[in-house]
């Protein structure tokens, strides 16, 4: 025990004489938006857009409507009422604008207990389901089924051809250890 204490004291004495090699890590680089003082140089000044129409109505029962139009051809119209399940608000509306490439975009939508349901010629459409399955996929499925059937037959054959002796009968009494 005395030896362990002497070794521990020697280790502490030697460690005290070693030069300190630890230095805190350098600060991590920062990424993202520039600091607030630099943002003015990054922002692009866009000319203000005049509002041509902004009409909003709401009645005492919770029904509402909003109609908005700006001089840059943005149009937004929405109406809603608490007619959904548990008085949830059901909304419907339309918005339109001109895309940067000059394409006219119009989206009509309904938002109700079934979620947001937009409709537009420009939205992607999922393929019809069930869509036709390519022949190479059907061939691969058939091959996998054949391989599974062959493996099952082989496992059944191996089980029927193997012999396992019956287990020993259970002990009926206590006896001297062997």
C-alpha cells in the first residue's frame, strides 16, 4: 500500500513539472447570413409595389373574405367560414401571379377537413395508380418466388432426411450424484 502512495505522489510531482501543452481550440468558423452591420450591403433594393385593392370583411359568426390585388399582377382572394367539423374553418380561394419567366400562374384551392387541396395546370400530377408494371419487374418477382419455393422444398427435404434420436426419458427420482 505504501508503494502505491509513493508512486502516486511521484506522478503528481512529475506532472507538476511538465510544460502545459493544452490550448483551447480555435473558434469555429461561422456560416450563414452576414452580421446585421453587413446586411445593408447584401440586400437588393426593390421598388415598392402599390396595392390596388385590399378588401377584408368578417361577420359575427366567423365567416370572412379577403380580396387583394397589387400593381405587379399579384391577385389573392380567399373566403372561409367555421363550417367544418368541430367548427373548424373551411377556406377556399385563388391566387395568381406572373412568374419571372412570364408564365401566368393561377392556383385555386380548398382547405377543409381533408387538408389543403390546390388545383392548377402547373402543379405536377402523380401517375395513375395502379400504373402498368414493367415486364422486367414482373420477371424478377417471378424469379424470386421460384427461388423461395426451391429453398422451402430443400429445407423440408433436409428435415425429413435427418435422424434425431429421441430425447431421454425424464428422471423419475433422485439418486446419488454420478
